[in-house]
C-alpha cells in the first residue's frame, strides 16, 4: 500500500509541476498579449485623437450654424402652419360664399321659372282661351251663315286622319 501512496505522490507532484509550467507559459503569453494590445491601443489612440479633436472643433464651430438652422426651420414651420390656417379659413369663406351664391342663383332661377310658368298660364288664360272662344264663335257664325245660304256643309275629314285611328 506504501508503494501506491508513493506512486500517487509522484504522480501528484508531476501534475503540480506540469500545472506550474503551464501557468508560467500562460502568464508569459498574457504578458505578450497585453503588450501587443497596449501598442494597438496606443496606435489607435494616436490616430483617433486628432480625428476626435477635429470633430470636436467642427461641432464647436458649427454649433451656432446648427442653432440658426434649427431656428430657421422652426420659423419656417410656424409660418407654414399660419399660412395653412389662413388658407383653410380662406377656403371656408369661399365655400360659404359660393354656397350663398348658389342658393341665391337657385332662388332666382326658381323665381324666373315660376314667373315664366305664371306668364304662360296668364297668356293661356288671357289670350289663347279667348282666341279659341273667338274662333269657335266665328266658326259658329260661318256655319250659321252657310246654313242660311243653303250650303250646309259638314266638315270634311281628311282621309289620312281617318286611317290613323286604324293603324296599330
């Protein structure tokens, strides 16, 4: 059993030595990696710093211009909004006026049509009906005169009007 303990101690010692060697290798690799990363960071910093400085200066110089642009844009939007509102009011007023004019024109046309209709009715009543009456009176007088003269003549119908009733 002693031999097994000795073998186990030897194997454990070898494993510990291998671990120490591996840790030393890892340590040196990490030191090299840290050095390389340090050089890369320094290189990037030296190249990026001037760019950032220039960008900072550009932003500082153009800050006033940006403010002016934003102010102008704000004024333009406010002016456009006010103009849109005025245009909307103008369109509303124009639509109301147009509506009123259409109503007025409709009333005028309706009044004119009623006047024409009344005139037609009045014309019929005052001119045409008396004309019919006068024409009927004249025909009656003529028929009476013809009768007394002895020319009793029945009104002749044209053959065309007689045939029209038969045509389907």
